[in-house]
């Protein structure tokens, strides 16, 4: 009966693969996204829960990059290994208690060796303990739209409660390179030397598949062989995720096939589907620092939106969603991504804000790995003996990001697609009378450095007049909250494209948060930052 129940929870595609292979057959999932406009080119079980394995370390690095950008950590900052960090199972650098590694070497160790001991060093240095760091990882995941993801450790070592989806990992891959392009370049590191030993990158597509410039591999027995890949060539840009490969070679072969099939279907145009805003996030310090990098592209999904819901254990593929209303997630730490999609003439908008955490004293706390057999304690070990495939159960956990689905002809997978409603974007905002527009941007030329205190941002677009319309729309929807605010637009360069931020100045932290709350209650995306 147990076997029957397990088989009943497996999708038909997975059952077919299991019958065909007759052996190790971890649950498969994949997604390919056009990074320029958020269009999903391919998906297969993209919303089914999977174990991230060492793809977890992408989030570990995201948070480290965040600390670097804020100046709380520098590339030469020494990080000391605790007994807990040194005790992590392979793959590892072999740190001993008391050993010191710089932040830059720690980045390279995660990118190439996928060192579990170093991942814990990073987490303990930033948050004081790995468990506290894992909680921040989950909050950050929720903030950037990964609402089906839960982290329990910094490394990706087996934990029955640590799970994600292919779609969420695509969100992470896009977000990390948009927020931190300078540091994202580390994902192309081919090798790393530590104490006389050279460690090669586990990502065998680097240097072998044209345009591949990151990002990360992962493996535990329960997950199979995972790979997140970023590809830029011929003016096109895609992000692809493959999970559940039976071997590193078969996973890489599948990724090659996806790249070759869907890269030609990606757009050569500008980055057009930028994020509107991300939620304001409280921290232990109560301060917010503005990020310097425009937010990533994302797309709509059609599901019932809600604040971050509890994640049920390892579900099977959920129906592939499309457009949905912009959610207001629970307050969290670093970055929330909210997107606008797509009516054909719609323009999108982008913005960023982040909030730092205070660094706690080092508190050596061992991470508790739940429901894991000793044999399963292997991460990034290509020579590990495969275990049994996972039995899956359905879930209705709601995502926070909205996706634009690609053409039917290029969308794969068994997931059902619901009907989508057009989502209002910057271009759909009614035009404003010239005198109103002039009033809305009367202070547009005032240098940002002059505007002290707190700002709020309601969007960004590729046209200054559209940015002005966003300001006017916000004023009309929340006139009381913005009665004393100073509206202005601010250009920001994204590659060869100029975006125009729509912002209001003249707030305290309390009034900025209140204004954003009022705007969100009226379906206007908003985040607050301290200038």
C-alpha cells in the first residue's frame, strides 16, 4: 500500500522515466526563462518541490554579496571557522577550527569546490549561527519571490525541510545577477587555489558551451544532479534550471539540449519586463540602504496570491501559473521582487531597496539535519551511490512572483495552465495633463544627495513621461499619505538602456512605511529606502 501511495503521487512523466531506467531516478524538474522579458520558454514540473542540494549556496552567496555591497563585509574580511563549520561533511575545503578564510576566497570556494565548511563559515560570520543564517535565507527567498522555498542550512546538505522549485531557482539566478552584477562574475571562476591545492569548478559547461557564464551545480542523493545556468550570446539571455539528473553527465546533456533548443527563441531586444518594486523589510538595525543595481526581470503567474505560506513537504508538480495580482508579503529582510507583465503594449518597471541586519557574535550552533540517514550526508559528490527516488505529494503553496508564459509551441511539461488576465503595467497608466505632470516632477532635477531622510519608490520605466504618470497615479490614489511628499523622477542606467525611477521624498522612516502601506492597499507597488 505504501508503494502504491508513493507511485500515485508521482507525475506520469516521472513514472515513465522510472519504468524506463529501472534504477536511480530522482524526480525531474526544469525551466527555461528569457531573462530579458521574463517569458517562460519551457517548463516541466517547475513548481514541484525539490531538494536544492548545493544550489542552496547561491542564496548563501546572495546574502554575502548583499553584505559586501552594504560595506558590512569587504573582500579581504577574515572569516574564522568554528568547530561546527569544520565538522561539515564533504564536499569541503578542509578548514580546521580557528582557520581563517577571506570573504573573497570563501566566494571562490563555494563557486568551485562547493565547500560545505566554508558555507557554514559565511553563515556564522554574518548571522552568528548557521540556524539564524538559514532563517535569513528563507526570509530573503520570500522577499525576492521564492515563496515555495525554505532553507534550513547554508550548504544544501540533506534536510527534509529544505526544499525549493525549479521556478524559484530561476528567480534566484536572475535576481542575484541583476542585484549584484559585479559579484556575479565570480560564478564564472574556473578554478580556485587554496593552500597549494587547485580546486576546479564542478560546472562542466563553463568554457564548453558558448555563452555559459555561471551559475552552480548541486547534488545530494535525494535530489539527483541539479544545475542552474546563465547563458548570454548573440544578444540573447536565458536562465535555465535542471533538477533531478541521474548523473552529472546526463544532467549536463539535458542542459545543453535545453540551451540549444530555446536560446534561439529568446528575444534579442532590450530588457523590458523589469520588476516594479520590492517590499520594505525590517531588520535588527531598523535601517535601509538603497541598492545600486536595477532589479531583475520576472514574469506573471496565475494563482491565488497571499503572504508567504507554509511549505508542505515535497509536492508533485503544481499547475503552471500565469498572471496574478501583486502580493504584499510579510515583512522580511533583503529584497522582494514584484513584477508587472504583459499586455502587448505594456511597459514594466524596476526598483530596489535593501535593509541590513546587525551582525551577531559568533555562537557555535550545530545545524540539525532532519530525517536524514548517515548515508545521505553527501553534497556535491559525483561518486556517491544513488539512493531511492522521492515520493511526492501535491501542494497549493502560493508563489509571490508573477510569470509571463511563453508561446504554447515552446512550453513543455505536464502542468496545466490557467487563463491569464492582462496585468497593468507602466504603459497602461492614463496620461496626465501637462500642468499636473509638471507639478508631479517639479523637483526632478534636484540632486538625490540634497534629498535627505527617507524616500519611497513606486516604479521605474523606460520613458520619463511614464515615470511622471506613475507619480501622478500614486498621488491620485493616496493623496493623504503623499500630501507633503516631494515627487521626482531619477534616471538610472541599465546596460545601454536608461530607466526612470518614480520616487517621492520628504519622509521619516515611519511615514515612509505608512505611505507604502497606503499605496499597496490601493494596488500600487512601493518600497521605502533611506537616502
